[in-house]
C-alpha cells in the first residue's frame, strides 16, 4: 500500500538535492506533489520525471524571498488539487561569512528564506489543514542549528531559529497538525557543492566524524520526511530529528 496515497504535498526547494529526491519518493508513495523552486525549467524536469513514472505533480516557480510567490504556491496548489495535506519547508540559503564580515542585508536575506518563508507558508496552509482535521509540516533544520562550528553565522543562527519555530508551531497548531524538523548533516546537494563538495575543507571533517564514514544522500532525508508525513509517526510532534550519520555519536 502506498503510504501517501491521495495526499497533496508541497515541497519547497524541490528542484535539486534533498527536495528533489523527496519529491520523487513522495510521488512513488502516491502523493500529488507540488514542486517549487526559482528555476522553472528544473522544476518542470522534476515534474516530467514524476509523470513518466506514473505519478502526479505540478511545478510552481517561486522565490522564497517574495511573499507573493509564497501565496501563489498555496493558490496554485488549491487550484490544482483542492487541498493541502503536507508542507515540507525544505528550501534554504547559506552564506559563508562570520558574524563580523556579514552585512545586514545578507543576514536578513538568509533569515527571509530559512525562517520567514517557512513561517508564512505554515500560516497559509494551517487553516486548510485544521479544517480537514489533519496535516503535516516538516521543516528542514540543520545540525548547524545545534552548535556554531562552521563559521556560517547567518545560516547557523537561522537554523537555531528554525528549531525554535518548529517547537512553537507544534505547540500552536496541535492537535490536528503535527510539526517536526529534520536536522541534516552533510548531504549530497548543491549546498554541499557550494561548500567545496564531499572532500572540501568544510565537509571532510564531518564525514570523518561519522561512524558511517560517508555523507548522506537526498533520498535518506526523504525517507525521514516520509515517516514524519504519515501516520507511522502519529505520536511524534515538536521533534528535531538529526539525520547526520552520527557525527556526534
């Protein structure tokens, strides 16, 4: 039995990496997927692959820094499918500057993408989920939200904020809506590439600290998102789940 049969899932940042692999997995499990990202061509490619494999999906071009684009995601989803069951706030932004070097505009942009956009989308979908009596919100945090080790000040601070936002939303939106966050470690993605790839100076130590001795892949994040978006996790809310290869084990 497909675990998300008939469910409608919005996945932001789903044109590459973790979001894309989660979109494929959710479609395989029966969900109608809304693929969101700034690059329309890439979004359409993900949609076409889902359709070729027998799934259902639409693409919505969206910039997470534009409120009107966030509203459009919800409007297009309701127009196409009439409801929303799952929101996976996966889109993210990183900048490689410490607290003394980053300018305030760059700082605010990171927070707009990593914190403000997830909050706005949660506020937009919550009434829909509340009315139907069930809903799932999954946020992408980071192990950078548990410590400040990597010199990426705005990203680190925003992911700490995401952890707090996840707990606040879980408290405010229950019992109908369950809200949890995934805290990835080093995962094969464009963001990882921007840090020099799996063997770059920022990533290689994390791989070395993992008992598994490797980085993760996007589908491994998708599997956890699937668990948190289904009845299999029916007594799980407000949790921050590390998916990091055990770097602190």
